[in-house]
C-alpha cells in the first residue's frame, strides 16, 4: 500500500512534550473498572459480536485524535494516546476539580525528567463508559494547548484505552469503545500481536525497508509517522544515499534537535506503506523497542485495538479516507499561539535556511490571514505542506513582509 506525502517533522512534536510521563509510572498493567455503558447502536463494520456505539472523532491538525470526555463529571476533550501508560490531567483542570494535596513525583521522559503530581481515584467517562483510575498524572499541558489554539486538559492513556476494545474509523471520523473480546476480525482484516515492553509500552513488530521485523512502540499520541533510534538507523545504514535535514523534537527535558529523512517502506504484517517521513533520535529511552509508529502511519488503516487480548487488527482504506502523511516544505519549526507563530528551529538546507530565517522570528499573518485561535481549526495550518514551488507570503510581528518558496529539502 502506498503512503501519502510525509509527516510534519519540523514542528516540536506536541505529544512528545509529555509523551513518556505515564509509561514511567507503570511497572505492571493497571486494571480499570468499567462501571457502566450505553446500549450499542448499529454498525456497518463486520467482525463485531456486538455492534459498537460510534462516537465522533476529531483529527486535530491532521494527526491527533480528540474525543469528548468527562473528568469527574466535567465535560472536556481528550487526546487518545496509547503511548502514555497513565492518563495526564492539566494543572488548571485539576485546580477546577479541587484536586489538592497531590503526591509529588519526577517522571522520566525521552532523555530527562519533569516534576508532576499524582492524584488518586479519578473518574473518567469515555463513550458513556465510566472508568475509575487508581491514579492519574497532573502536569503542564500548556504547550500542547498552545499548539492547538485551544485548551487541552487531558490525555487518555493506556490505563483507559487498554480496558476495552477501541475501533478507529478514519473515513467517517468516528470511534467506538466497547468491551474486550467484542471484535473477532475476519475478511479484509490483518491481525498483529500486541506485546508489552519493559516499561509497559505497547509494541508491535514491523519491517523497515524490507528487513526482518523489529519491535516498534504503538503510539496514537505521536504526530510523527515513524521515529527510530539513531543507533538503529546507523546499524541498518538507513541514511545511505538519502537526503536528510534536522527537526526540533520536544520532550519533558526540553527541545532536542534530531535528524529527519524518509524511509522507503514500513510493513505491518506484510502490508507496506511507502515513503514514510522519519525522525532519528540520538537519545532513545526504550530498551524494548527501536522506535515508534505514530498516528500518520497508523492512520493509513482502519484500526481495532484490544490490549487485553493482545491483538491489533488493521485494514487498508481508500486514499481519500487516510490521514495525511504531510511533508513540511518550508523548513520552519514553529510553536503556535493564539496570536502568532514563533520560529523555534530552522531546518538545515531548507528553504527557510536559504531565506535567512532565524529562531525567534514571529509570524502574525499568512497570505493576508491573521494568526488567531482559529489557526488550527481550519485549513490555514496546512500552509507548510503545499506543493513544491508554491510561494507563501508571511507577515512578521514588526510588519515586514517575507515570501517563502516551498521545496523538498529531505
């Protein structure tokens, strides 16, 4: 199966800001109680013993899954994140809910640690199923909120998602969450085995460039199609005769600069996706995996995930229904706010580098459209992924106007 056009690799990966927080907390799987559920409605998907109750699913900025959720009865929206072992709540929501006397912790990230709090016995409702979490992490989600131009107050981790069967239908932008064992697969579906790493991360085996399958983390919270450890990239000589550049990658320990390039193919159970944008990380914390598969790559398929059974089902979908694997052609790594875009990295050899852009430059309008809270809700955020040769007009905070001609640079 041919892939799309690449992933947004020059942004700070929003999910990586807090990605590993919950994983470090889980020495063993934490059972989650399902207290109640709604009678399921009809479904046109075969393979379910019980028709699932479908709910709307928002795909933010092309690569992030957001779903309506309640935390202690308060309505909000959550990122669905299989890469985090525990659910993560923002400090403002914790304060609103009166969560006090939090247990202080320092949690490991990709290559450092961050101070967080723990809160116990948190009630979370997803798709009318109520879960009482033994604990959740309270941490700063401000950078993630800024990236979307609206507040994000919770990231639902494996402690919620692993307690049932999750179905993701990207063609109709919907998801279903039901009991474990309610899906059996069948015609058109390919089954993969789900395993747990040393830090309880979910992993599958996949082939990179036709090699024997290697363990990769399954991470619906990552906006990068594929991440690999730099050691693995060097061992397999994946950069031979490849154009490459740099990208900024954010973690709990700050921002690190990583290598970006395209991998020829990634195969899951023999189903191949071609031309996959990839990040190579010098510092890779997992001892059980050599990289991870993010949402842009997973979004090439319909997906059913049943962690209790240790199964992942995938089914190729038409190109028009797939999540885009967008490829940046500007070279600007940016952090968005409700009023502007701030340059936090300029990719080596990119159009931005050739145009003299520098870290700290602030963009307040694109092609005459101002940056505001609607930036990530409409189509304006897609400007960096246009066709080679397209010219974009950018207005800086001091009123100066610049043009940037998009081009492939890796």
